[in-house]
C-alpha cells in the first residue's frame, strides 16, 4: 500500500505564491519506489489556472501529492508518465475524491508537458 510517511510543515514565502518544505516529505509507492523530497524544496502546490480555483484550488486534500509531483517534475526523476501515475496514486492515498483526482490527472497528462519542458534536467546542469 502506498503511503506518505509524514506530513511536514510548509512555510509560505513572501511572493504569496510559493511555499517552502520545512522537513523532508517521504512517499512510498505501491511499486516499491521511495521518494524523499528534501526540506527546503519550494512548491506552488497544484499549478491550476486561477480561473479554475473554485473547482480545483492549488491547496487541498491532495497537497502532499502536489508537492511530490512538483519535485518529480523539477528533477525528472522518472519519465513524465511515471511521474503523473505517482501523482494519481498519491492523491488516492490521501483520500482525494475520485472525480477530482481524475480531473487533475487528465489535465496533467494533457498540459503537463509545458511544465515538464520548462524544468531543468539534472543531467544538463
């Protein structure tokens, strides 16, 4: 069974948009993958256009899944499809309603390439 090992605190940054992880976030996936998001990582939670915040706000029951996904995308730890699948699995583990997690997942699959292509690939640093 997948699970988050903890629920670390996050601190809002002065920009009013981003948050900093104050302790490591550890996720153990069903597949045996373990991901450690280090303290100090900066996230904007779910990257949802503001016009849709009444349906999918940036912060919700899925917030730790969004932090995990931001980290996976930023460092390209797996291919994009695997990163998105881990997001879907993590949202289910956190109790995100089925309709909401599938709406988020479908949109990430359709439009996530934009963020994916912006993030630096670790092997190109």
